[in-house]
C-alpha cells in the first residue's frame, strides 16, 4: 500500500441536510479530474500478469493523472483501489446524473466487465477503511449473478506459463488456462509483487455471467452489457474526456464513450440502496470467471478514471496531444485500415503484440489513411500506436486465426 503525502478530503460526505452544491463545487477548483494515487493493486492470476506495461506495480501507476495508462486486473476478483485529490461529488446537476467515467480498453464485441465499488472517507483519515458500496450494474439482479462468491487460486510455482488451478465457494473447481501468446508465469511473482501470497490467494465479490458467442471459434464475441461495469464500452479518445455518455443509451455515443457511473447506484452488501453525497475512493475488480478460448481469461483492464463536474472548476484535461483516429476492421483478418477523422496526415504507425514485439513500423506515410496487411500475423491481441505529428494514441485490435 502506498499512502498519500497529504490530501484534504471532506471528513464526511453524507449530510443531514441538503448540501450547498455551489460551495462544494468551489472546493474542487483547480483539482485534477483524474486518479491521484494508487492505494492498492492486487491482481488475480492472468495471462498479462508479471508483464511490463500492463501487469506490474509500475503499470498500475500509469493510470495516475490521465487516461492513457493501462493495467490488467487478472481473473475474477483481481482489483485496484485508487484515490483522488478531492471528493468526487454526487452532484445533481451532473450531465445525465453521471459522476465519473472509468476508461478501459474495450473494443467492439470484446467486453471484459469489472465491478466498481465506492467509499466515502467518513472518518476523515484519508484511508479506505470505511464501508465499500457496490455500484449496481445492469446484471446485478440477474438470476445467474452470485453474490458473496469466493474463488481461491493455487500457485503452481512453475518457471513458465501453466494452467492455474482454482476452487470456489460453490464447490466447483477448474483452471485459469494458459494461452500460447503469453509464456511467463501467470501467478503474481514475488519479484514483481513482493507482498503477494506465495501459495494461494482468495478473492470475494459479486460474480456475473456473460453470454459469449463462440459459434465461430476464430471470432469470439463478448457483447457489451447495458451499463454499470468498467472495461465494458469503448472510449472515444477524440471526444472531450469530461463529457460523459448517457448510461441509459449505451448504444448511442453522446460523449466520450467509456463507462459512465452514477454514485446513486450504490448498494450495501444486502442490496439496500445507499445515499452518498460524494465518494473519495474507488475499487474496481474483474467480475467474471470465464476462459474465452484462444483469447484466454476475461480480465478487466483500466486506463484511467475521470471525475465529472457540471462547472468548469476542475483543471481542464489536456487532450490536445491525442489524435482522432479510427482503426478497422476489428477483429481483423487480412488488413487493418487506420484513418484520422479530421483528415490530418498520419506521420508514423507502430504495431506491437502483447509481449512487446514490434511487428510493423512506418514513418513515411503523410496521408490520412493507411492500409496495413496483417494476414501473416499470429492470432492475438495487438497494440497499434498512431502518430499525427507530436500527437499520439494507442488502439487495441484483435487479429484472428
């Protein structure tokens, strides 16, 4: 756990009378809309764990201060806890009633939902030691949802990738399966996570189910859920980051896409609605225990979190260095097309696989549209880095068998 140097938070964010929202908004003046510090990162085993840039403590730190980071949470239960330099207000004037947006790396037909929990710093000690409340997503009341679900992973203690055994609170057992594209150990290594349990680790939370389309094994589809989960909907980096989407119309892009959350969705461990006028800590954990064929386990990823405010009081996020780019088709088989939405010239493109191997680089483009043949690439997940002069952005794409 990394403790904050000093943050001035409200000693309580549950008020006996209606808050003076104008006064509370004024207290946000000049604050950052992004995550300010990582309190705890405890992933479950997974195919990206122990890999630089996505499955390490350093990767967790990358989501501080923006939405261009990337950290994986591993299989079911793996989590991250973050704090801010101010209280995120449950402001009734927020657009669509949305209070913050969680940015993941979801793409079309590839949802990896994570449950979001919130906490108010009621005792005012700047530590997440009060009560966690789950934000009630669209699958909360589903018959297939299991609350108070516990899973235990056993460390196989191998030098390379192998299936990770697990047992759960329903008397079931199975394996988090290895994939050919990731050869490192999937159980968190003591060299990377020195405080992690060596023999086995357990996680408890709400388990949800997904209707995965595996009719075509080469094109596995994981449909979006309606609302209320992290890493569920794509984020539009070209849109203003402080402009959220309406969670009631998940198939329409009014704002930045991403995954919008309302603090009024908070419920206690028995499902009772709880009212909070603001929250100081957010916890996100992988909500499913599913192997998705050659794609491996479904694992929530987080790129950042954005506070939403009705006024221009938070320090304005700087997105001028992010070009507006579309990459299609996704998944791809024969080719990828990369195009700027404003017809600005692309100056450089790099394509890396998930292990950090560079498959493609082109620095002589100077066109707004580029076609890249990918039929010879091994099936898997790739990161496409696009440059528009000094601006740059990254897109995740899937290349099929």
